[in-house]
């Protein structure tokens, strides 16, 4: 509640200052051209061509020499652009540059433009094609250039469409498909969608793991040392006992010889 009050106060202050600010509502991606917000789902699949051509072709710059093409959801080929989401064509088709593949898409929320689709072509020069998603319930899909919004290597297009409006999905309504059943000749797996992995059967656990095996080895070594000490002690005791017995016999024999000599009991 306190956070909402702070947000309202902030918006009123910005409005009073004459600054137009759009509330930031993050749209979480579902596919390369659909995302979900707290207000509903934005799904651009109905606008996508699936035959490898751009749905929105040759959108002109004011100079009339530069053109842009864009296709949501699936890549396309045009002039020198191959398998791209956005293509920039210059000098009446003499040269072209990719502004990003479908797999590079990011859903971005901006305080001025609202929801954006940002594609990026990484390389020696990082180019980005940015699509402003403007909700318009009266339009199926119209794309225009926004050259005044360009910044460096960021090039802006604006989509006005009813499909850019969040749609609530209730229990009685079938949710829009997260992946079209139609694929053109080179389908693209989005970077944030991982292919399904079939789980393998778990391998049986070993009878002895490394920790247990190490403990058993140490115990065996200790027992062997103790056994050696015990056997050595027994041999030492036996040796001392035998020496003691031998010493007693020698003393007894010497005593007998002494007594015989004293009383003259010498051998003949």
C-alpha cells in the first residue's frame, strides 16, 4: 500500500512538472514474441509470417533511401540479411545490416515508451532494432519509423496493434499458444527456451562410495599396525623368557660345580 502511494505521488509530481511518464510494468517473456504482465498476456503470434518473409517490409526513413523490415516470432531472409528479426536496408537495397536475430530478443520496459522489444546483432559493431509496442484496439498491426528516437546504433520502430494490448486469460478462455504449430524452413529456438530433456534412469548407487572406502582403508591399516605391534611384543616377551630360562640353567650348573669342588668331590 505504501509503495502504491509513493508511486502515485511520484506520477503526480512528474505530471505537474510537465513530464509524461508511463508506469513501469515488467513483461516476463514466454516466447520470442509473447510475454505476461500483471495486466495480462501480450502475444504477437497473429502478426507473424511463417514462410521466411517479413510481415512488415520496407518501412521507409524520411530520407527515402533507408528501409527497415521486421517479422515477429520467426526469422526471415531479405537482401543481405539472413535469418534475422530486423533488417536495415540502405542505399535503395545496395547494402544491408542485421539489427538482431530472434534469439537475441529482450523484453524491456521504458519510462517513456512503455513495453519494448529489443533485438541486438552482436559483432564488431553492436546494432539494435527496438520495437515500441503501442496498444491500439483499432489497429490490426501498423509499423512506422521513429527516427527521432534513434540513439547511436539503436534504431526505433513503433508497432500500433490490438495484439500489443495485454489480454486477460480466464478459466474459460484458451490461452494463446506459446509456440506456433507452423514452422518455416529454418525454425529458431529462442535463447531463453531450453529443449526438453528426457530423464534417464538413475544408476544404482555404489556399494561403497569414496568416503566409506577411505575410512575402511584407514581402519585396515590401523588394525595391521596394531597386529604387528602385538606380534612383535609377543616375540620380545618369548625371547626374554627363553633368555631367563637359559640364564637360570647356567647358574644352576655353575652352583653344582662350585659345591663339588668345595667338598672334594672331583671326578676320578
